[in-house]
C-alpha cells in the first residue's frame, strides 16, 4: 500500500497533544492497514524511526439530522511511539 493511502490524517485533539510529550503521535489510518504497514508509512513520510504502534477501532457516533437518524463512519486510529529524540511537527 502507498504510505499516503495508509495514513489519512493526523488526529489533533487535546488528549493527542498531551501524548506528544511522551513522544506519541495519533493518526487516522486506513481500516485495512496493519501495524507493520502503519509503521513503514510513518517512517517513510516523516523520516523518523517508529518504535511501537498501537491501533484502536473507533466506532462511529449516532447522529440525528431533523427526523432522520444516522451514524458517522467507523474509523481506525493509530498511536505511534517514536524513538527518543525524533519529533514530528504537527502543531
């Protein structure tokens, strides 16, 4: 898989920015991507060394628009731990 297809976007939240102090970064990734593909994609795009990758399947939230109920799509989040001294300039 192409690295730009594997990693969709960074997830910039309050919790995610707190994790950056521990050298961990959050990304929205393709739901079919595995940890090895995510690690290679981060290393290739950002030119850093990834030590560990944790993934979480995020379930979509229920939403209502007028009288109709719907749901936001399910997505996958990856928390990537980088080697000591490496940084990604997201914020």
